[in-house]
């Protein structure tokens, strides 16, 4: 996935809340790409796709596993 356009993330001196139209524009391309692709595991929104990509990644799975092992040792 590409990065968001800088007009949505770069502000000077303070953050600005995006209105609904800006928010829809910001995520529009991602939603269009998701709609074109095959829906995997019932994913229909950009949020679901992002969650799956981040938390199902090999790195995340290994981090969870290793933390469980560390906690087992720590709790002895």
C-alpha cells in the first residue's frame, strides 16, 4: 500500500481534524484497491485489511510467541 498524501498527514504547528470528505478521500484509493481485489477471509474494509496485515505478519506472530515464553520464565 502506498503512503497517504502528505496533505492528510503533514500540518504546521498543530494537528488538524479531517472532515468526512477529506477522510473519505484519504482512504478512497485504498478502499478502491480492496474492492478490486479478491476478498480474503471476509475482509471488506481497509481497517480489517490493515489489522490482518499487521497482526498476521510473521514478525507479529513471532513476537507474541517469544513474549509468551518470556512471561512463562518470569512467572516461575
